[in-house]
C-alpha cells in the first residue's frame, strides 16, 4: 500500500489540498474520478514532483520512479518516434542493442514499430498517443501516472488504445494511478475507484475491487457513482 | 513559368535602375559626383586585375567572418544562460542596452583607442552583431514548451539530452533569425570600422583612399564589391539553413490519417 498523509497545497491564496490523505494499492490500477478542476491533475503533478511547494506529513510516493501518460502525447517534434522513446532511456546504462530491443518491442506492442522513423507531426492523434504509451513502458518505473490519456480520441481509437494499454500493463502489473472524469473508462480499467470532491480536494467515495464485480453489481455501482458525480456538479 | 516570370521581372528592374543611373550621370555630367555605370564597371575590372585587390577582400572577409562567428558563439552561450536564469539576464541588460543605443561610430573610435588598427574593426563587428543574436536566443529559451520540460522531468532525462532535445529545438529558429540580421550588419559595421581605423588591408581602407584620390568611380566599385559579398554570404547562409530544414520533420501534408 502506498500512503499519502496530510497533503496541503495552496495556489494563489486558493487552498487546493488541506490535509488530504490517500491510500493506493500497489500493483493495481486505481482511478481518481472527479469533475474537471477538482484537483486530479494537480495531485498527479504533486506525486511526480512536477509541481513543488506543498507540505506533507508522510508520503510513500517520494523517491519512486514514475512514468506519465499525459492528456496530450508531449512528443518532441524534431525527433522521430524511435528517438522519442530513446530520449527517456538512460543511454549510460544500456547498450545500443538493449536499447534497440526495448524500444522496438514497446513500439510493437502498440503497433507503431512500422512508424519508428516517422516524425510526430506525420502521425494522427491516436497514433501519437500510442507512441506516448510505448514511451511510458519503455523505461522502468514504480508508478505509472495517467492523466485522461484517451480524452479527445474517437470511440474506436479509444477502445483500441485502452486494450493495448491493458495488454502492456498485464505484462508487468505495476501501480497505475489513472485520472479521468469519464465513469465508463474508470469502470473499464480500474480495480479501485476514488471519487474526488473539490474546494479543497478530498476523497468523497471509494469503490473497492470494481473489477471483481459481476454485471448486476457493476450496474448498481455505476448508478451509485453516477449519482455521486452528479451531486458534485 | 511563374519562376521564369519572377526572374525576368527582377532582371528588368535591375536594367531599369542601371538606366536611371546612366541618365542621371549624363544629366549631371561630372564623373567626380556621379560616375556612369560603364566607368564604374571598367574601374571594377581594373581592380580585379590587381593582385592587391584580393588581399583587401581577404582581410576584410577574415574580420567579418571571425567577428560574426565570435558574436554567434558568445551570444549563443550567454543567451542560453540568460534565458535559463533571469538574474543573469538582469545582470547583462545594462551592457546590452548600452550596445544597442550607442552610435557605432563611438564604438569604432573607442576600439581604435583600445586595440590595434587591425583589430578594431573585428572588435566592433563582434560588439554590434552580439545583441540581435543574444536577444533571439533568450527569446528562444523562454519560448521552450514547459509541458515538454515537465515530461523530461518526470522521466528523469539527463540534462544534456534535455538541452539538445528540447531547448536547442526551441532556440534554433530564433538563432537563425538573429544570425540572419547579424550577417548583413556584420558587413556594414566591419567596413565602416575599417574606414575609420584605416588598417593596412581592408575594403574600408581602399574606400577611404579612393575618396582622398577623388576617385568616385573606385568608391562605387568597392561599394559594389561589398554589396556583392554581402549578398553572396546571405545566400550561403540561406543554403545552409535550408539544408538544415531538409533534415527536419516533414510538413503536416505528409500526415498519415
């Protein structure tokens, strides 16, 4: 279990987190569900140290290695797909052959190996996001953070990319913290779901072991989560 | 066809202005004030036959190229540091403001006092080419995509790779724009400095000598040489940057849907 206790953070006099605490089961996909602007992305940025200036009583998240799939692919336009993956690898500790093998196997998993020599601006949005998933898995990590990575994709692309993501995740089963405001995505991917409320950000409901539920229990849980989300608007 | 038309129009414009020049020189009728194009080109051909002509050009070019390259390297390095660190930018800002607002002639006179006649044009060239390149490099660093920097931070990418992969890509178009401005400036400043510093060899020295000899045709001929060299350098620079662009990512039109 990874624990975060009493996180406090303000931004421009606005309190975002006030003694916020959270527990994340290791080696599972945990979803943080909540409406836009409730502090989900800020929480991921705090965990990965993108955002600084916060206080915390205890954090098991410090000194962990992270991978991050952002809302947008964040690829380097001047580098090919292959070089984008190579960019995040530590060239000092890997031989050329090892690097080549891990890059190509990750690209193969997302069916982008044929496009390794392409530049990002030659790819569609879905293809670029697949490359960013491959980049997240090419480097060893303890926790994978995902910030609405399927937002803006059409339903067919989304389904395809989600499947490929799950396929890759099943190979190492590392801890994943997945942020979304889409209930169906959360139910499709997550083991545990934390629903977040805002002002300041807090967990208002936790759905445990959503993945184990049978269809009828899942429907009940879906309705319950939907009601909670609706009450937040 | 369109290219042919464009070339034809350009050639026609040059011929038209040569004609205007010829007519004006006939109207004025004094070679000392305005020599005709024919006399100017005859003087140029006479200069071309003299071995010393190439020596003058070589020395001027050495000052121009060395000054330009020194300015590029120093402005790039300081621009990167200032772009990354606001305090360094504040520290350098009085120096940059002084360079930008001081008349070139003041720098040339000071450089003649401080350095040798040969080095003064080089020093002034460096100082005058520095600000446009420096300003652009700082802008380039500041316009770096923070989202990419955040990505690199999360993945713990080595600083050297962050610099070459993210910062350099952001700075490149700004650096090119700065260099483009500086390259034209370099020719004008170096020759002006040579006129005042009067080194043993240099186009500026020859310009001044022609003026003393009341040989206006030679002044025109040397001016033509400066324009031609400046044009050739700008074309060479364009070719180099276009070569760099050819290796860059393809345009959106090649996108796979």
